[in-house]
């Protein structure tokens, strides 16, 4: 199975064994990975459509196969003993939803503080049917001045596609409409939920 090569500046995970597991899972499920990631130390990966728990399985397999270090947001109440260490090791970032600072500002601060950071987000924010996507991922990318990489999960083709990255302008509504065009014709696991 061929997978994209990563630029040396992109954060990497450790371990050839986990890479092997990722490749085995993708191959056994019949999935492939297409496209490339940008040559950036920091970016947001916006993954869609998100309609099933299988999306997480596929994405973790891709992350392992690429040997890519990805981080994700989780509400701070999840980061308690005994799973706090596991979540952090997996790339979890505790977000304080009640903070005056707000989720976007907390993530922008993470981008400022870390030398390398790849943040994975599902723009829909839920597996359930949703009419409008959340704009937080675009606000984070715009304020942190990092690009967004659209990542599509096409269950018809059984392909994860890493689409070209772009920087986000000031008109977030316009950017969201433009961004959603990347997913036209992409078949979700549960198309009725899109």
C-alpha cells in the first residue's frame, strides 16, 4: 500500500509497530490514502463528513500509518484519573468550556505555545445530522495564522483524501461556504446524516 510521504517538519509519532498496525487496518478494511500534507509545522486538519464511529477508526489507522502526531480537543472533565494520561499521550488537549477565554482563544494559545501542532477537528461537531457546520476550526486557523487541510472520508471509494491546504481570510461565513465545496460528492458512512 502506498501512503503519502511527510515533510520532515511535520510532527511525527514514534514507533514502527504502530505504523504497521495502521497499514494492516487500512489494508484489511480496503482503504487507501491519497493526497499530501503541507510542509508546515502547524496546521488544522478538518475531517468530514463525520457520521459514524467508524470515521474515528479510519482516521486513527491513517494517523498510525502516516506516523503522524495529531492532537485533538476534549472537554477538561474527561481529563481525570485514570484516563488523563492516556488521553494526553494520544494527543488530547483539555479545553475548559467555562473559561472566559473561550475555546478558540485556548486553541490559538496552544498554537502559539507549541513548536509543532497538527489539530484534528470534525467541522460538523457531531455524528448526528446537522444543517450547518461549526465555524470554530476556521476561527482557530485564522487567528493562529495556520493553514487548514480538508480531509475527506469517502466510503464509496474507501479513500481518505488529504486535500490542498489554504489559509483562512477574515470573512468566516464565506470561507465556510468555500470550504464545504471540498466535500461535494463525498460519500459518508451514513449519507442520510449529511
